[in-house]
C-alpha cells in the first residue's frame, strides 16, 4: 500500500507516480491510500499499474512521496 497526503497529490506527483509504477511492472496489485485531514480513501489501481515489489521500487517511491509512504 502506498500512502499519499491529499495535499501532496498534485497532477505532477500523480503523473510521476504512474511513471515509477510502470518502470517496475509486475504482478502485484497496488493500493493507494489518499490521506486527508479527516478521512482516508483507498483506491485499487488498474491492472496495468501492477508492480514487482523490490528495494528499487521502494526507494523510488520514498524519493517521490517521502519516507513514510509505504505501509509495512
């Protein structure tokens, strides 16, 4: 699961997130948690954005979204 604060989910960040996910294509489903002030919206991303979970992917996501973007 990837967590993004809603105020950080700009068009540029969302576009770059898609690029990162496509770079690490695989078979694992991706769920995006949009964290607002009072609620969380969970979205399952489309099949074409499935990933191969790897340290490289995790590093790219943390660079883009910050060190707390991944749920354990």
